[in-house]
């Protein structure tokens, strides 16, 4: 693929404005240009006031999530030319308060996400057969969730219930139930057990579709429901917890 | 730190109807979700209409007969098919949501959708045939 000019239509919003608008920029791209690199080029060459979040540039920090052509994606791993559209529409994540341009306030997300107190490091299940060097008991790795918020942006229920706990936080709650590692599964279960929690989900599975890191929040929510249902039945029939 | 004021995303936030029904670039689950809401609302409207229509019985036999005449017109019968579609979709998708919610078929939610929709389509064709031939 050769060099090509691609038009970027970017949502803009600054403090004090009542409604956002779109600005268009033309960016020279080659076969390796990612959406994030293109946006940084706009910032460098056309408009230094364009604000966006990013860190690692390789899909592991979860900070560069945005909507590209209407789909929630990590902009650092989206190849612009492979999108195949003459214009690329870039918008901030939905269901989060907008701060400036492509930057949304992630505080409501993290407020919920940290509630179940999921330990972030877990034992790696990928290499059970691997030779562990002397003195090391087992390999560990980080939890899958990048805290990118793509799932929250894509969830239709999140859009109509501002108090909904949301897919990522409930996936974290299920991880605590499935593998407590010192956290309190009872708390996590009770926390998700309400009309803004796991029962609010309407099985659209959009969270799982957009998740870039195989967290599968929809299935985690269904697992929470399954566990809660089991416990309620046991309680009704006097079988203990 | 300087205080900043946030706003909702002007494109979609705080527009719940758009959040439910804007299925552009979305996947099967969102389509099922949106159609489920639409049919749900449609069925509520139908229920109200149904009660209003039943109230014509209060006007005695004449009023009711007049209504039956209209109800047998092809336009009204076509409306019945739309109604049956709404009932079938909402009911069958509801079964899917309930099953998945209990952890049954969560891994195969797409196949579950299509199997139920196939059953729905067969029932819809049979009902349409009955509606127009009885
Ligand atoms: S499965 Fe539930 S949490 Fe996930 S997008 Fe759908 S409604 Fe939202
Ligand atoms: S669950 Fe997936 S989409 Fe949601 S915040 Fe975590 S990594 Fe992102």
C-alpha cells in the first residue's frame, strides 16, 4: 500500500462550549499509520489544541480508547488504510462525561471498577507446563482487563441507566468470585446484586464484542446471575448459602 | 487542580432512545436488544388499543359487529401479522435472555438466537396462513 491522504473528521469540544462540533483534517498515511499516530500528526502539524489520551502505543495500557467510524477501538492498533474509508470519523467514548475533544472523564468508570477490589495480578494459566526457574513457584500475569472503557461506551443499557455498574466493573466482580485471592467474594456478589447491577444487563453482548482483551464481560455478568440465582434457591430451600 | 466542567457526549450521551436504537456498526445482540424494545413498546400500545376496542362492546351488538367488519379487512389482517411477529419475537428473544441470564447457552448466544428465530419464522408463516384462510 502506498502513501495516501486520508480525511479525519474529529469531534471537538472545549470547556464552556454548549455543543461539540467536528473539524476535518487531511493526514498523509502509509501502510503502517495507526489512528493514534494520525491523530498525533494532526496535533503536531495542524492543531496543537487537539486533546487525546494515550500511553503505550501497543494495546496494553487501555488509555487510547475512542470511537473510530462508530466502533469502539484502541486507536493505537487501528490501521488507518485497512479501515478502507476515505473519511475516518473519530469521536470520544460514550457514556462518560466529555472533558475535552477525545478525552472523557474516566472517574465514574474507575469509581465503580475498583469497588470489588479485584487483585490485578493472577497466576498464569497459560504455561502450566513451562519450566519455572529455580526459586520461582509459578508464573504470574496481570488480569486481562485494560480498563479502557470500550465496553462501557458500547453498552446500550449504560446509555439509559447512569447508575448501571457496567460491564467492566461487573467482570471484575466475577473475577473476585471465581478467584478471590484475598478479596471478598461475598461483597462482590452483594454489590452486583441489585437493579443497577447484574440484573440490569439485557444480554446485548456488545461489551464482549468490543473488548480488545478477551475479558468477556457479558459472560461474567451471566455467571454472576447464575451464582446469585443458585444462592437464592439454596436459601429458599434452607440449604445454607 | 483547576476545576473542569464535563458535559455528556453530545453525540449520544443522555439520549437513551438513541443508545437503545442506534445499531449502526453494532452486532447481533444489539439488534436483538433494539427489536426487543421496539416490539415491547408496540405490544404495550397494542394492549391499550385492544382494551379501547373491547370497550365498543359497551355500545351493544351493533357497535361490535361494525368493528368486526373492519377487523376482517385485509389491511387489518396484515396488521395482525405484524402483531404476531411482535409477540413471537419478544417472547422468543425473552426466552433467550432468560436462558442466558441463568447461564444456559451463554457461550452459544448467537446460535440460540437463530434457533429461536427459526422457530419464530415457522410459527409466523403458519399463523399468517391461518389468519388469511380461516
Ligand atoms: S451484555 Fe449487558 S453489560 Fe454487556 S453490553 Fe449488553 S447490556 Fe451491556
Ligand atoms: S472489560 Fe474489556 S472493554 Fe471493558 S474495560 Fe476491560 S478491557 Fe476494556
